[in-house]
C-alpha cells in the first residue's frame, strides 16, 4: 500500500488532501507541529526530526502543506518564516531523497513582484517583494537543489476548511453595514479542494517539475467579496478602494503583489487536466457551508 506523509495536516490544504484521498487504498501519515488524534508531531524545521520520521515511516510520497502564511507577521518574524518556508522544504527534500520518496511542495504567487501585465508562467523570473515571498522562493530553490523527484506547485488566493478570506468577509458582514475592500489587486481565487484534486492527479505521475495551479479566471478582492455576498444573500455594501487608501485605514507591514494571476501553463502544456473556473469552485464551497 502506498504511504503518503502529509505535513501541516491541520491546515486548509492538509485537510483537503485528506478528504481527497479518503476511501482510496493509501496510508496517510498525518503530521503537524503538535501531535493529536492520528497526527504525528513533526517540526519540519528540525532536520533530525524529519530524518527520524522519514526513516521510520518510509513514505512513498511527501506532500508539504506546512507554511508560515501570515504575510504581515513574516515581516516581523523573518527568521521563523525562513525556517518554516525554506529550511523546512530543504529538510523534507533531503529526507525524500534518502528514502526514495516523491516530494510535492506547495508554493505561492508571492514569489513574483506582482507588477506584470500578463499572467505569470512557470518560466518567468521570481522577484518577491515581501519576506513571505522571499522565504517561499528560497524554499523552492532548496527543493530543486536537494530533491530528486519533486513537484513544486504554486497556487494563489487559497481558501478552504480553515481561516480564509471568504470566511473573514462573511464574519465581518455580521457586524458591518459596509466594508472597504481593495480593487487594484487581481488574482485567481483557488479552492483548496480544487488544489487537492490537482495534486492527486499529478502525484502518481513522473511529470516532475514546477507547476502553477490556480482556478481558471481572475478577479479583484472587492469583486470577489461581492460574489461571496451574492451567494450568501448578504446585503453588506462593498466599497471599492485602492491599496493605498486601504493601507491608510489599516496599516500593514507587508507589500502585496498587485498582479497575482498565474497561468497554469505547464499543466495545460503537459496534461489534459484543467482546474475549475473560480466561480464554480466558489459555488461548491458556499454550498458546503450551507449557503
């Protein structure tokens, strides 16, 4: 039976991966920083812990869903961000190579500057503008350096079972008649369910390398919020503001890419697989939440 080790199993993608593989003839070894029911404690920033676990469990596949994703806190906690987002993938890559496992590593649109005028493809040169983006890019480079068989999967605007933009907006609407949301940052909202499906498709293959994996289509945060409210039957007004205007109202320490659209170029070029349109994926997600 194939053994798949999942790091960061309590996160949005980790949970989606577990649901995606449920009922299949595979053994899922769930790990996170803290142990729990059917969860093995593993600090991916510790090479000793990672190697010990890999040698003991001998997984066929490692799916790295662990990351420090709080963009603002990464500015204040650069060393921690680097340990989790760069050293962690390095350690997992070394372990994967030793035990002969494939590695699926999840990265982000934040590796790009966000000043483009067309969707970013896999061969575009990263130029991160935040600590989070820099740490994730270093993680990618470590995977390419130390892993023999790997898939680096970049995604964007992820939402799923856990804290995310969709739930934040719904929660805010309960206590606000109007909200101020930026409309000059564009990207492709991507469901963790859709990303898990894509990983499940790619993982058994030998089609290694770097892939972008976002839902089809694009929008901005304000329009995205309006689509969420429309599906939920919420009448809270969405005021469109620029990033500069929003920063004056809510000072943040990290720069965000203005243009975050990723083209799933390699996926389309090398396979017949297609991600769902973001509207359709949002419909599924909202229905699951009871809207």
